[in-house]
């Protein structure tokens, strides 16, 4: 199942096209639902989304599986599942550390801690390229394709005071003006935290899928 660098090349744009369009559709549905005050259980307006059912946070689970099947089928599976899981574990530790420091930075208003937290998020993403490079490329591309539209929606929501979760501020948040608020509430979560989340969740689901596929392959060959 080793990755190939020639022959069965995977076109990232083609691979993420349908998942990205589905994700965009869910984002648009969420915006429409919140603006029209549809069911709070499905379209929560609380800051951060409130775990609403209609949202794109769940999609990396399914698309991680989808990407794994496509990559393995194209001969671009992981060279080593052990390395994939190991570097996923390293990435998880980095994300947890970054989240902890980010929370401390928010509490203490420390720019230095905030920068370190973002660097840890970036490092968590980077480590996934050491485990399953082709998957990491696909997941990073998908993550930005999913989150850039959300960032645009958040900009419009902030400017228009929509009253949705896209422009909701966290509890006890002290506003410091549009630019600073937008950076802290929109840019940092969407372009760093959610990217790392998408890549790590997708990697775990993909690695499990690849492991199952790897176990089934010898059985099919024997049959």
C-alpha cells in the first residue's frame, strides 16, 4: 500500500471538488437557517456554533473515509500505517498544547502566547505530512476550501450584525474594534484551529479506513 510518486498521481482539485461543494452547500444552508430562525437544535446561534446538527464540523469524519478509499484505490495509500498513527498522535498533542496556550493567551491578552499557540497548530498540521503525505495534502486543501467561505460569511455577518453564530462573540469577550475582534474570533479559529481540527480528524478516520482495507486485501487475495 506504499505511496507512489508517479503513475497513479492523485489530482487534489478533482478529489476535493465534490466534498468542497457539499461543504459549501451545508454552509449556505446553515446561513439561511440561522437568518430565518429555524430550529435552534439544528441551527444554533451560540458562539462557536453550539454543537448544532447542521454544520460542517462533522464532515471531516466522512470525507476522511472517502479520501482514504480514493487514495488507496489510486495506489497512494500510506507507506506505513504505524507512522501515520504515530504522527497523528504527535499532532494531537500539539493541538491540545496549542489550544491550552491559546486559552491562556485569551485570558491574559498575551500576544506572545497567542503566537506560540498558532505555531503549535501549524506544527500539528505539518507533522501529518510525515505520516501520509498525499492524504495531508488533500486534507489541507479541503480544509481551506471548507473554511475560506466560512471566513467570508463571518466577515459579512460581522459587518451586517446578522445575529447568527457567525458574528456571535464568546462570553466575557471584550471588544477591541472590528479588526482585532475579527482576527481573534474569525481568522484565528477558521484559518488555524479549524484547519488543524479538519486535518487531524480526517487523518484519523482515513488511517482507520486504510487499516481495514489493508486487512481485507490479503483475505480477498487468498479467496
